[in-house]
């Protein structure tokens, strides 16, 4: 008698679903992805159901075809998540998604769990914006409470004189999604801690990752984050564990952090596998994608230790010539199979080494061959 392979349903068919599908196969796990776009890139590596997230009939059929459901993006409609959860186990649970879909609820949760944040204030009207500015101060960032990502749905106020322009840019979204004004923090570093929690409560983290963004989009990651006091690693893990247990979280998540004055401030929590953890595919004993599959299906979690220091280049808009990466030692190319488009994540490359000096040399030579010295410079300097 043949053994039945478990089927993992994935809501959303982007590059994260694609990499989850590739990680699931060696575990004997099949995947079934649902997305509204027929050209969703996850469909290139596994079965794809083309359906709108509001199509209750299609989602019911989807739920009946899988053993567990997970997500490759956090902005899943609440109705869709609740409908699926009534038919099949869903991880992370809808309540965990709800807590991270609203920036106001998320920041409030952070503070309740003992993680400090930049000052913030809700904004629903033009008058609220003036009140928020008086309390939060400037510079500040006006954001949509929901649906914003990669720098979208944001407006930076340098002074209170920018209030009219900020409202003109985002005021229409106040009623539909709500707004929040957050103090702009002149942080010293941007870090993320990737964590995973199993269905049995087993909790693990990968080393802290240092990140650099361009126009709100991740451009470069370095792991383990160099020159970080061990106390920050301990604090980051403690905060991540507290949040995971508070939400009864199952699966991988990323906690994005700022360092200011030697202390951590909570920025955002992504309830899914995360761009800043792509280096784990080649750089860790168990990748974030494999551990997410393991966690949501109730399998034992894998070792999150690293094989060596890593750097990851993100490719936004279009892909460079892959030859310099393919020719290099322990450099790894990832093409997401997407059509080029401004602001779109279309691929990444990871470089791994035995030590920081070797990594610095490899990153420098690859960046020069790619013509991306400016993108790589922060990592090169940090490793120096």
C-alpha cells in the first residue's frame, strides 16, 4: 500500500510560496497553492488554483484538498482566514494574523509584551493628524494601519508643515484602513530575528540578521549580524518567544527591530517566512522554509544553527547577469521566475563563507562583477 503524502495548502502564490514548495518536496510533503493571478510564480514549481480570496466555493474546495493551510503573505482577508479555519487547521492561526495586520494593534501588543516601540498615535481624521503630530512630534511617518508593505502606504513628515501633503497622500485611506503616525527613529541598526515555534511549543531562532533597506525595500542582509552585543541577541530571542507564546503562534515569523542607544525597539512582526531570512536556505542547517513546513505539519523542528557567515543581495525590478554569482565559490542564485517590474522582488543571491574575512572578499568581488558595489558596501564595511 502506498504511503499518503500530506498536502500543505498555501494561500498566496508569490516567491515565498515558491520557496515553501521547494522546501516541502524533500520532506515528502505536497503543496497546493491558491492565488488570484494565473502567472503566480509558485505555479511554476507546483499545482496552482487560480481563484479570488473572496470566492467561498473555491476556498471550500481548496480546504477539502489539503491537510493544513498556511500563508505566504499577511494581508489575507479576515473572512477568508476564518472560513478556512472552520474547515481545516490553519497555521499561524487567524488571531495571530489579525494581531499583525493592523499596525496599531501590533504596536500595542509589543508594548503589552514588554517590547518598547517608537511613539505612535492613531489617525482617523485630518484633525487627528494635527493631534498626533503634537504628541509624537516630527520627523514622523504617516502609515496605513493595514495593507502597506515594502515602503508602500507611507509618507514621511519632516516637519508639521508637511501635514497637508501627508493627508493629501493618504487621507483617502483613513476610513478604509485607518492610519497611524509613528515617530521617526534615527536608529543605529536595523535587525531582524527569525523564529519558529512548533505545534508542540518547541521554539527556536536563527542568529540575528542585520538589514539595509533602499526606498523601503530590503536590499541587503548579513547574518549573523556583526558587532552585536550578546545581550541584544538574548533580548531579541526573549521578545520573540514572548510574542510567540502570547499568540500561541505556530510556524516561522520575523520580528523586525531597531537598535537605538544600545536597546531594541519593535518595528514590525511578519507572521510568515521573511525576506531577511532567505540566507537560511544555504546558510543554516535548516532553512526558514523547511522549518515552517515542519512546524505547521507537526513535524520535529530542525537545527537553526548556521553553516557560516552569510550575505544576501536582493534584486529589485530586474535581475543582473547571473554569471558572477554562478562562477563564485559558495554563492547561490535564486530567480523567482517573475517578469521585471519597478519595485518588484525578482530574485536574490546568497554568499556563504567559513569566516567573516572570506565572506568580505567574496561579497566584494561578486558585487564588483555585478556592478553593485554601492548595494554591497554596507556589508563590506560591517565585515571589515
